[in-house]
């Protein structure tokens, strides 16, 4: 902290296709949210509307060169205007604050052809009071996933005490 006391930091959010979208969660582009009900996100959510980020800027590309499939998947028309679909899920905190909370396509395929939706699995594990953080990943050349779990130490200690187990330290 002392080393950088004269340097200002900012968090930027943007894409190659459209340029800058927001700085420090403050929007400086035209942004709309599109409901993604299959993932449980809608623009009617309370307390904040949630959905996929659709953005339009003066610097936006017209489309992907000779790739109609990508164009169909990443661009949409809203009120006669072309918007780019980022694939990010966000919540709109107020008319000018955007918080990224998820990715629309956190899906990967394992070597045997099975599709895994890591965010959905992470959400299931995250519901457990025993789990503080969880991360799931996979490799298309392997037939298994890897799950990294950070346990909730206070909850684990409580469970251990209830079951007459003791902790020597938090890393045990």
C-alpha cells in the first residue's frame, strides 16, 4: 500500500469487439441486460435486474468476417439497433453501475463427449455451509473434472466440536 500511494488504479471492463464498456463498474457505453431464464437470471430479478450483457458502442465491429454462426450467436437486434452479446452475466445496481456475476457459457466438454456446466456444479457445492469457495475445471483430453474446494473453517470447526474431534490449527 505504501509503495503505490501516488498511483491510481482502475478496473476496466471491455471486449475486443466493442472496446471499453465500464470503468470501476461505472458504465460508459450503451448497455442492456437480456434475461437468461435457463440459468435463473432475469431482468425482473429483485433487488437488481440480472441478465446477459448486451452492449453497443461507436467502436463496435460490424461482425465476424465470413462467420455467420458467430455473428448469429454474438449479435442481436434491440429496438432496431445492433448489440454485441458479451456472454457475461451481470446485475444492474443502478442506471450506471454494472456488476459481473457469472458467465453464460461456463461449459466444457470432456474426452468422452460429456458436457459439464461448471458454474452450475459450483453453485450446487456453494450451497453447502461447509464450502467457502469452490472452483471446477476440466480438460477436453481427460474424462474427469477437477474440483478445488476451500472449506469454511468456522463451520468445519463447529462440526468437529460436535463430533468430538479437535483442531490443532486451521491448516489441519
